[in-house]
C-alpha cells in the first residue's frame, strides 16, 4: 500500500484543507503515516503570512527531500500560490497546487508521476469559486474545524493574503448543513466555523454569517459551535443578540484588534476605530456577560511610536481582553506597509512584543481566576497524568483549560475550584 505523510503550517483553514486532501488520498488507497516516518508522498501545506511562515515551509520541503530521496513531494497552500515556479524547481517536488484544485490532488500527482514530470496546477484567482472539499473526520480530536468561507478583499497594508487567497467566496448553505451532519454522524461534539475572512460569509448571496451559524447549530448531534476570527464590525448588537439565543454557541469570540492606536489602525487600513472595537466588545458582553474576548496584536508596525504603543497597551487593559496572540510586524514584499517609511528596528519590535505577551499572560490569568467558583460545561479531550487517577483535560465554552475526573469525549458540568496560571482544576457538578 502506498503511504502519505502531511505537514501543515499556518491557520485553521490550512489545517482543514490538509485534512481534506489527506482524505482524498485515503479514498484512493493510500495509508497515512506520521511526517517523521518513511512515506511515498509528502504533502506540505504552506503558509506565507510572515517571513517565518515562508522559512518554515521551505525548511519542511528540504527536509523531506533530504531524508527521503525517493519520495514525491506535493506543495500546496499560500506560498505555493505565490511562488509556484520556484517551488517546482526544488528537489523531489512533483506537484505544486495553490488554493484551488485541491480536490483533484490525487489525480494531479498520479498524472505527474505517470508522465515522469513535475506539474504546477496553480490557477489564477480572479473569478474563483468556492471549492468544496470533503472532510468527514479530524484525526484524534473531539472537535472538528469546518471551513465555510474563502478569500479576502480587505487589503490591509501589512497583509499578503488577499493576493494569495483570492476573492471572497462562500460555501453554499445547503453544503454547510450537509457537512455539519456528516461531522455530527462521525461523533464530533463541537464544530469550529472558520474562514479567511469569516465575517464575509454570504457576500453576494441572500445568506449571512448568522444563517450559516444557525444551520450548523441546529443540526442534531452538534452540541457546541465555536466561531473563528471575526471582524470587529461584524459584532453588532443584532449579531450578538442572535448568538445569545443559540445555547450551543461557545462564549469565546476572537475579535481581531492588531492595534489599539487610531493612528496605527489608519496606517494599517483597518476599517474600524478603537471606539468601534470597544462597542463590539460591549455588544457581546451585553448579551453574554461571561464571554471571553481574545485577539491578535501586531507589535512594531511601521511608524509606531512609543506613545502609540502605550495607547495599545492601555486600550487592551481597558477592554479587559482575555487572551492575546502577539506578532512582531513582519515585512512582506508586495504590501504597502513594506514600502512605508519609519520601519521599526527589530529589537524594538521584539521588545514591544514581549511586553504585550506579558500583558496577555496577566489578563488570561486574571480571567481564568475570575471564573473560579462558577459551573461550566467542559468538553474533555484527552487523558492526563497517571491513568489510575482518571483525570482528563478539556475546555469550557470560553476556552478555559480545565482538568477534572472525567473521560475524553464527555461533556460535563464542572465547578472550577482553583486556578494555577491559565489552568483551572474542577470537580464534576451534580447533573
């Protein structure tokens, strides 16, 4: 039997795409093995959102070629869409497929192998439609990621993604419901809805993101629905009210911030102000008071002064965010920000990032501690410690990590009795 190993860099969308391609290979008779093992085919799904993503992608390709000289390598994803010709010239690369034609990945590879050649299947993105990829399971997980939207037209000045992911397109509502039903039938208790710009779901159609959320929420067997990253302006009062009426919606919302400084947001071409971001947070908390608000922040954007950085720190403290994902600004050729004056020196960028990380850790500890004494529904995912102790670890709806006596796969009411850092310890409450 032929074997295939996969390696994914980047976001949840990429993880979904990898799983879909892997299932295509398995239906064709391939057996999946770990990336560290010997395989006939290595599929590397790349990321190009930062220079680090590029470097890690190229390193993985070179490693597979060096350690397995007889293998065939497939390179897919965002870097593949951007640098197809250069990737095709690398050792052992037999197929490059970008962010389309992934449903054909098996046929494309076998054609290249039969013809003794290397093949680029990267297509222009103009006019691209939504590519339905079949995913029925997520190996070793109790929750499943479901991609319902593709592409972005925001063109933030620091971001290369619109040029490598293409225009906004959405999964048809009927297909959204059908995939949720497949995942529920496979035993998944929680579904995470994701996309490149999730708030754009339904653009150009009669459907909206709320319609897609409700379609998944109402599928029998789906007990929990979690949302991926949201544009702050999507969190209107009406949106928050609609979510609060769905008991299966998890009360953790990732609202992308990037900066708390109005001046920096303008230079980034973000389409909201700090005041509008604050209003979005207030809308969600008005209808779901115990919800967790998490975010992304970029440190050291071009021209960011010490005063603007302090504005960001102060704003994050003021709105009491629950978790931060912090990134030092990374220059990307082809973006407006790459050509901006007053690029911030690396040492200052990384120093500011460390301060933000420290603030984020403090806020997350405070949020977890504030939930001690409450009863939360926890989806347990994996055993921990000595098996004789019967402990398992899982997550609340607010994505608080909890350990208690339970079995993986169970959803149980748990009273949080203590917190150490960002880990809560709980006791199963009376049902």
